[in-house]
C-alpha cells in the first residue's frame, strides 16, 4: 500500500476498533475510494495496545479521511453524513443496497446508516432537480413523494413532478 501525501484538510471519523474494516468496505463500494495507509500504535493507548491499528488513512469518493480507532466513547450521528449524488436508479440501488445489506439500516428520504453508524444520503441527481424545479407545484409534488420514501425511487419522483 503506497502512502499518499498528507492532505491539508481531512475528515476524521471515530471508530471502535473497526476503522480498517470500514475503510476497506468504503474502498470496495464507492468509486474513487481507497485505503491509503494503516498506522499501528507505537505504544499502549486507552482503547488499545501497542501494535493495534490506531488510524487508517482512506479516501471516499475523492475525500480524504482518517479513521481513528478511539474506542466506544464517541459515536457518529446524523449531524455528519456523506451525500452521494447518483446518476440513475441502478447506481442508487447498488449503493443503498451495499450499505443497508452490509449490516446497515434504512432511514427516510434517501438516508441510511452503515453498520459503523455513519450516515449516508444516497441522493439521485433527478431528485435534486425535481425538488428545485422552477415550478413550485412540481417541486412540492416531488418533495411530498420523497417524504414517503426510504430509498429514493426516481421513477416515482419524476411521476410526481409531472403531476
């Protein structure tokens, strides 16, 4: 594994000993993603021992991240999420199903959580176009349809938009 240069700004995500598992899943699931470096603790730390994986540098869809195996104290919540713009229903289904099918859980309006508790918004570009339609009635119909969904159904959004 070749280490990339340290970026100026990095998203740090806290894990309870599973940073490498999460980074590996993201690298396999999302385009332009990779596990870039794995760093082992040079000494014991509150939630681990010398030699344990301490941090994992990884990239998710071009965004540099570091996974910190910091223990169970801090858990991710919906205040942070990755919003993934998808191009079609097949891509929406693939990403949604990968996250939910790997121990994650569904939520409303295109949101889901992976098994590590990180929130993802799997958002078709067609949805954004529909809810920002210059025709307020069309935008409202699309928005109302979205509010009934878990995974976004592009055909249903477009049908609602048309009225």
